[in-house]
C-alpha cells in the first residue's frame, strides 16, 4: 500500500494530493478536466422564484445558510458563489447544505459547479454532498483538513491544498492569501471585480441581538460580536504561542496594501458594503501589536 504523497501541481501555488493514507483516510484519485465553455443550463431546472442567491456584485452572490452550533454558540452561516470568467462555471466557497432548488439556481445563474472550497478545516460540513452532486468539480482543502479524524474517506476526494497562490483557473477572478502558523490555517479570498475580501472564521461579526445568555457572553469576551468584528482569543493566542504573528502580519499586509478591499463578506455575522480595508485593519489589529 502506498504512502501518503504530496507533490507540486504544475500551476503555481497549488499542491495536488496524489496518494492515499495507509489507513484509507484519504483517497485521491484523478478527476477528468471539466470544460464548461459551451455550458448551457437547462431552463427547466431554474427556480428564479426561490431567489436563494443574493447578488453581491458583478458575478458574485451570497447564500445564507442555517444557524449551527459551534462549541455551544449559535453561528449564522454563509456561502459565496462566483461565476468564473475563464472557462465558465461556478466557484463555491464554504458550501451550505445543498438542495435541488439551490443547485438549479446556481446552474442557471453562474453555471455548473467547477470548484468547491473549504477555506479552513472547520468549513467542511457539506463538502461531501456537493462533491457527490458535482463529481467533476475540484475540491480545495485548507491545510489540516485532510488529516482531521473522520473527515477523509474513499468517497471524498481532496484535489488541492490551499496555499498563498490562487489556482490558475481562478486567477482572473480571485486572489488568496493563507494565514498560517496557528492551530487553524485559513485562506482569505479576494474577488477582484467587486473589490470584496472574504473571511471564514478569522474575522467574525456576530449580531449583538442574537448573542444572548452564557454563550453570548463568551462570544463577547472573545471579541467577535458587533460590527467591528474580531478573531476568537484562543486563535489569536495560538499565533503568539507558535511564534507566527510575523507570518500573519505578512498575510495581513497583502490584504491592506495590495488588495485594499472596498467590501467584506464573512461567513459568520454581518457583511460590509464599504470601508472594508479599515474594518480589516481594526479587526486584525492584534496581528501587529503585542495584544493577544
């Protein structure tokens, strides 16, 4: 039986998983390339009356998912859909539960699903059902996700590990940078056309009215409630403990100095339609200070 092998993919920055683990936790079999250049959606499978996709900007939509429990705290969830310029088709970020109505609306508005992204190792809940429905779509996993106990299986294929460089098929529309060095690495994405930065858990902006009781107090203590937003304190501490705040600072500088986003989408809490660069700088100010 082969060892787990990771080799460099031809395109820059992406790492292709080509082996599998002895314990059969992760099988990585090659998938055929998906050419959707001439893709035409079936008009009979479009549900415009559902309006599940909320337009955010040119070629980008958000989809609000269910509220989930995370360590006893109630978390709203959100998915992002991007219609790709190169080759057509849809890019899915942090997928919410899949329904026929949602699938048909995505196909009608953005095209067939070509890429599915789990931006960190905790945003994997619905990967399997999306991969099953779209078996030719490439699944992008954050570092640490394939190794998580109970995540990998012979039925779920991880095609790429996220790095600081975006996959070549996505580069016209998106850019990414990896916040690494903590207990949970997260890839932060940037949609070029709309000027939107996209965060999973690194910045959370939970609704104050919904954060009640003991769990709400815990979320406030962690600084993740309200419009300013922030990073949970244990996560901040892990960057400091591992001596990797400088690595995080370099990633933050990409967002603030190169991207300079105008808008921000977060998986948990309130999005921002303006002033995103300042919001990010304030929410992640701990990166550049001695604050924990």
